C-alpha cells in the first residue's frame, strides 16, 4: 500500500518495482485501486498527501509528502488495467478527493 506522505520520486520507484505483480495500491472510498505506472512531477505541493487534483500538467495528480505523483495506468479490483484518461472517462473522480485510508 502506498504511503502518500513519502516523496513522489520514492513512490514512483515503488510503483515501478511492484508492477505488474504484486502491484502498488491505494484505496479510494474503501475500494482497492492498483497503480501500475506513474511519474513524479516537480513542483510545490501544499495539499494534504493523497489529495487528487485533476487537469493541469497531467490528467490526474496526487499530492505526496514532497511533490506530485501522476498515475498513468490504474486498475480497479476485478478490472483490467486502463490508461488514466480512459479510467477517468469511465470512473470520474472529484477534484480534491483523497486516496488512502
């Protein structure tokens, strides 16, 4: 399980190391969500770790302890891996929602 308080660079490395199995994951509204590819983004982050931001440099960014993580491939439990753009079309997320427990 990803700890959003860690730095974005460390989280990107963890996602890459765990893909495709066993896979790095987080939760959203109690549902497990695997992150199979991600990129760290430079920039100041004043949001609470785990906060989602839509649009901007990437379609989806997650606040971390140091910087932003942009998930590139997501997979819901029982679903297939989807590029983040396709995922968001089928499963819209609210700007400001939070990943994690």
